[in-house]
C-alpha cells in the first residue's frame, strides 16, 4: 500500500496551539498548522521560531538593531510642508486657470 493511499486523520487537538481540530480538517482552525508544518512527528511547535515574548520592547529593539531613530528627525515636518505647498498649488490652479 502506498503512502498516498493511506487515509490520514488529523489529531483531535492541535499539538501546536491546543485548539480542538474538526475530524476532516486539513489545517488547524486556531493556528493554521497542518500535516507538513505542525502535525507531523518531528514538529516541535513554535519553540524554534524565536518569536518575541509578551514583554517585547519595540523601541529597545530599534535602538539595538538600528542604533537609534529609524526616520530622520525632520522628515515629518518636511512632508507637512510638501503637503501644504501642493494644496496651495492645486487651489491656485482652480482659482486662476490659464
């Protein structure tokens, strides 16, 4: 008998997230784990993914990875000025057509 001919039944409870899995489900409704990613015997769940914990500090991460502020300090002001100049130009085109 070939491996493709064997009827595979999903686990009753997802080994990754613990959600109840319907009998004919192809993937976990809670986390999306499936036969290739999380339901096989070698799967270890999310232990090796290295996701940040609940006390993850994004500002500290940015400081450590990028050495400080990601955007230049004056960039926000520059975009406000550009927006106001464009708005004035559009209004002027409607008020004073060629």
